[in-house]
């Protein structure tokens, strides 16, 4: 472990900031877009999580010329041919919220016996002007109704394997035992430790 490493996190989602910060050691400091004085919504126009993650980190890197990272996450449901996937945040329309997204998903899942799904996170890290990608996957099941008050997004309808309750019924510490986002961040942290002695 050497000097403090500072990374700009290319997101305006404070729930994601909270989760990521809970995973990091004291040698990595996360700066949000707001804290960096950047007031923009970065578009996510692409058809893959990888491309969207790269888009977000590249925009911030061009603006600041500083080390940064972004992530894009999608819920991929087997019975819906991988939907909502890259459209997870906008499943019920560009102006939709997650209540509407969940309602649409549960409607489409009515009568379907196969409830298998997975959350997939892709992180794009740009450090020393080079991009690196890290992926985290959490498999689980889609419930028939919403359960739980914690978390965000589709957490009330997703039970991670091998748990018996939804992400929204878990504390952040519990969620991190299964989380797709944690799995991707773990890979990023291992990379930073090996390459820069940070952690």
C-alpha cells in the first residue's frame, strides 16, 4: 500500500455511490460527479453494458483528464430473452422509475415457470489513460411480488442464489455477500493492488 488513490465515479446515482464506498479500503477515495463539480447526465445510447460503461468513463476522462471509473448494470431474465438487460433503468420508458419498471417486468413474467435471472455489472476503469473492464454476475430468481424496503432498482423482486430473501430485505452488508456490483469491484480492487499497491 502506498499513496492514496483518487478516482472519480462517473454516476449521479447516490445509491450506487453508497454501495461502492462500502466496499473500498482506506487507500482508495471516491469522488462523485457532484463533488467534482460536474453537472451532466451522461447518455447511455449503446446496446451493451460494456459500451455504456465505456461511454460514461470516457466522457468524464475527456472532461477531467483524471483517473475515473463508471459502471453499467442490467437485469437479464431468461424467460424474457435477456430483457430488460441494457434497458433496465428505462424498461418502462425513458421517463420511467423503478416502480414502473418492476410493474412492467412482473406483468411480463405472469404465468412463467422459469424465474431464473441474473444481475450483471460491467465496470470501466480508466487509469493512466488506459481502460480496463471488470464484470460481476449474480444469479437468482424473480419473485412474483415485491418484498422488502431496502436497496434500489429491482432489488424488491430479486432473490440471489443461494439466499432465501430479496436484496430489498437485506442490509447492505448482507447484499454485499452476493452482489454483482461487489464482484466487479472486487476484481477492480485486486487489479489496483497488483498494479499500483493500492487497496
